[in-house]
């Protein structure tokens, strides 16, 4: 039976088409390097890489380790290397990638297990540079005397730094980070 592509899909994928997912595995208790495991999953419209990983964990291999939290591209916890690029798994549609998906941990990060990168160094650096507004005086920090307003120009000056979700994607893509351990 010839099924037409469903509206809103790309690449001619249809509900039920099989997606092959090649996923990096790493268990620090038994592996010295990454190993790869392949699964086949039926695609459904709207399926993200994170949905794919949850499906595999829930139906095929409960030992698969990855991070996820908000599922809305706000928290950054599901950052991973997908089809050659650092991406948020919750924000990456399978239909945009095609029927062959390769998922590994973020580059330039140590791996805790499978797709779980060690983000502690990012959080330590983030705390060290203090990328937030700091009030003068200890009492003002603990008990602010008033609300502090900011102009649109002040907001523009620092919003790019305040908008960081500490996902690590930028460091995973950075060639300097790949060669210099800071």
C-alpha cells in the first residue's frame, strides 16, 4: 500500500517508518572507550531525538543513560551530539534528520555514562565569572531596599550572557576548547 507523506513532515517520512538509531554507550565500570549500539524504532510525527531515547529506554533497554528535564529547550540538560552537531535532543525533530540517527555524548566533555556529559567544569566556570547582577554591600544583597529597574539599553548590554542555559553546546562545538583544556 502506498501511503502519502503526512502533512508537516519532511523527507517523505510517514508514521511507522523505521528509524535506525546508532547510540554511543559507555559504562565507566567496564568500558575504556565509547562503544556503539543500534536500535530500530518506528517513527511518529513530532518525534524528537529525546522522544526516541525515551522510547528505547522504556521499551528496549532500560540501562540507556541520558539527561532530560524540561522538554522545552529551556534547561539545557539534554545536550548531546546528534548527526554530527551539538544539539538539544528535546528540540531536534527526527523528521529533519532522516531515518539514520547517530547520537553521542557532547564533544569536549568527559563522559559520566552513555550520553551523560560531566558538566561540573561548566558550572564551576560559570560561578567563577559571576554572570549576573551583583548588588553593592552585603545587606543590600540579603535585604534589598528597593526594586532596581533597568533600561532597554542596559538589558541589551548583558542579555546574551544572562540567557545562557549552561547546556555546554557551545563548548562542544568550540575548536579552541577541543585543543586547550583551559
